[in-house]
C-alpha cells in the first residue's frame, strides 16, 4: 500500500527508474510492455534499463511476471506497472 511508501523512499529511486515508472504508467492497466517498447519510450540502454527494472521490482512498483525470460542483453522480457506503482507515482511523482 502507498501508505507504507514514503517520500524518502521515492526520492531514493534513481532518475532512470523514475523514467521507467512514468513510461509504464502511460500504458493501460494489465498490459505487459516488452523491452523494445520500453527502450523506445525511455531511451535507456540495456544496463540502465536492467538496473531500473531491478530497483522497481524490489518494492513491487512493477511486476516482471516471467523473470526467467530474457531478451538479448536485457535481464527481462516484459514488465508492467503495479497498482502500487501507479499510486506511488500519483502521490510522489
């Protein structure tokens, strides 16, 4: 729940992760966004995108439903923003 997430928690998220969260929020709920589309939306290279996904996955702001599925240099194939991610972005973003 967003009440367990504070401004300091949001401030500790890197700019790349925030960029990914904002990009994912532009898609409808329940839609998995693949790495190609996420790369196009954010302009982040594989290392930055991998780091952002890892940082956003830990507090459950995004979901990586198939963590074993990878795509090229990326450590994931597709992700989606969670309800918590949308709430945190609306409150602190």
